C-alpha cells in the first residue's frame, strides 16, 4: 500500500503513469477478490488475522531497528546515568529527598520517551485506514496484535532501565521490592505507549501529535502530587489529580521503598529518631499499602487508552468506507 501510494505521487512520464494505474487496478481487483473471500469466512479467521498482523508488527520492528535499538540504548544509558548521579544514597533526611527526586525524574523520562513511537503509529495509521475500510481485517485484531507484539519488547526496555538504577542507587535491597519496581516501570511504559497510540489516532500530523502529547504529559506531571500537594490543588482541577498517569506509579514507588522499612530511622541523633520510614509515607499521605491497587489502576489506564484508540480508529474506518 505504501509503495503504490508513493508511486502514484511521483512525477513520472505519461506512459509510466498509465502502466502504474493498470498495475494498481489489477492489484486492487485481486485484493477485492481476496477480501470478499475473507469476509465470507471472517468469523473463522480471527486468530489468523491476529497472527498475520503480529508478524507484520515484528517486521515493522525489524525494519525500524535503528529506532528500537536507540530505545534500548536510551534505557541503558539513562539507567546508568541516573545510577551514577544518585550512587549509593544514604538513609538520612537528605537521602529521602533525593529518592523522591529520583522517582519523579524516572517517571518523567519513562513517560516522555515513548513519544519516539509517534511517527511509526502515524505512518501505520494511513495503511490501516485503507485496509480496514476495505474489510481486510478488523480494527480489534489490529489492536490486539499491536499489544502482543510490543508488550514483550517494552518489558525488555523496563528491565534494561531498572537493573542499573535500582542496584547502583541502592534502593530497598529486598528482591520482592526490586521485582515490584520492575513491574511498576513496565506498567509506566505500557501506559505511556497506550496514551501515545490514542493520541496518534486523534492527531492529524506529527507536529500536532507531539504538541498534544507534551501538553498532556505536562498537565499530568503538574497534578501528580509532586509539585502541588493534594490539599493545595484547586477544586476545579482536582479531577486531574485522579487521572494523572504520574500519581499512581509515584505513590507505588514510594510505598515500595519505605513500606518494609517503616520502623527504620532516617533522621535522628542523640535525642532519638526524628523520622522513620512510616513518617516519610505519612508525610506524603500514604498510610496504607496501596501498591497492588495502583497496579490495577495502571492496568486499567493501559486498557482504557487502547479502547479509546480502537473506538476512534473504528469510527474513522467506517467513515472512510462509506465515502
């Protein structure tokens, strides 16, 4: 589809144009026959549709390997860089503030790094609209295949980022805490990828999409509770606190770090302990272990944005097919 479009738009001689149009017509006739056969047995080939689309997404990853290689290298370099800046944080009052800054910056980096996939989604959308409007496959099959193909790759990215950051910085040494940290980073990247996928379905071009993503992420970060405490947020803007993609992973990382260290002293002297891990959590309004509740909310965001993307693409495909 992309090759035919580029050939149609190129400035060639009249003979080349006629040859191209005849070739395109024959290809489209063959495709129409194939599509008609597919539609007759559509209900029997859902799994085949998803399998075919998964293989196509794998080819896209291979053909754009420079981008995905850069993404993996970015995760490794960022992990090592943050580890070198926050090396072996002490368990004192200053270390508590530095850990909070580390978590906030990590969230900002992880959520903003997915913007690089926007050009791929926009380019793929053009092909998707043409194929789906002709009944080649379902939009739902496309969304499922996209998820299956990219989720494992994003898990590898989360591992490459988490391992150097966690152990160089010297966060909670528990294996359980490290495993949850990796899960949290993975969910952050999954939420961000779903958000970018949704906004790529809304935005008309890369410039608009990039501006929209930066605006949305900036608003989410502002109302995450890091800059402005929940009690200080104006009531008309309180809804942003609950829909912010930054809030839930930030709370999860803080609880994961200090929940098993609630009785450990982080500030004190001869007069006794002035601040324990429990005090750190209470200061942020975290009196309960809400890690797994937040995991469920982050998964819900991941599914919700993909569902919105599916609805928008379905409507656009239907509109195009009725023209």
